[in-house]
């Protein structure tokens, strides 16, 4: 299975001077892994499309890409299955050697999370960049766009709930788990 998130950049890394022009590429294929959060994601094997601009930077490559596809989600309110559209934009620099941009890394900086992803065997892989961007941009608790079909308590939509001034009504709403404590009042 070929990932649409992998790009071979051998020609871009070898181009110099006027030959070093940005390249447009578009790839469609199955997602190599599940991309998203627990309640909303592109499932492994679902089709995604990556429209990328690859810009050579000497011993590195800048990737600006739009990733589109169909998400599978579950409404956090009514638990209905949803299929919203995925539309992410990622921008990432990849390095072909360890000294690209930052020079030699100090030992205390290793593992800090600020490392530039590497180009391995002339291929760069956007998978982790897309996973990170999905985690930052997808809703943690997706809901139906048109509203759920379930009944919601009065006032939830407006944010103004009944303050319960009627004491008689309040007694009727006592949680049955607390009923045993009434004898102590």
C-alpha cells in the first residue's frame, strides 16, 4: 500500500540554482493509519487527497499541503454517525541532513520536540505532521451540524436555564440517591 502522504524528493534535492523551482504534486490513496481523535477521524484505509507544493531549500524541502477526505465521527450528544469533510493545511520543513537550518544539535536539545523531520531514502512522510494538525484542529466532541434529534433540557440552546424559584418543584426534583438523607434534616 502506497501512502499518499509520502513524496519522493530526490530530484528536488539535486536541483540547484534556477532549476530549484517549487513543484506541485497531487496524490490520492488510502490513509496509512487512523488520523484524528477518538470520536472523529479518517479511518485507516479511507481515501485522502494531498495537494502539495514542494519547495527545495538546498539540503531540505518545505512542504505546503492541503489534505482532504471524509471523516468518520460520532455526535457527542446523540451518538449518531457523522461524515463531515476533512480539510487540513500543513506546512513543514524536512531536512536531508542533520545540520540543516540549526547546525549541530546540542545534546540537551535532543528529544525536545523541536527537531526537524528527516528525509529518509529520498522520501519525506507527512503522516506525523498531518496527525498533529488533525489533533489540533478537529473538534474534541463533534456534534450534528443541523442540531440533534434528541430532546435537550429547556434553556440549553440559549444558555439560560430555569433558576428553580418554585420550592415545591424543587422537592420533586430531588435525586433519589439522596432520599435516604431526608431523615437527617
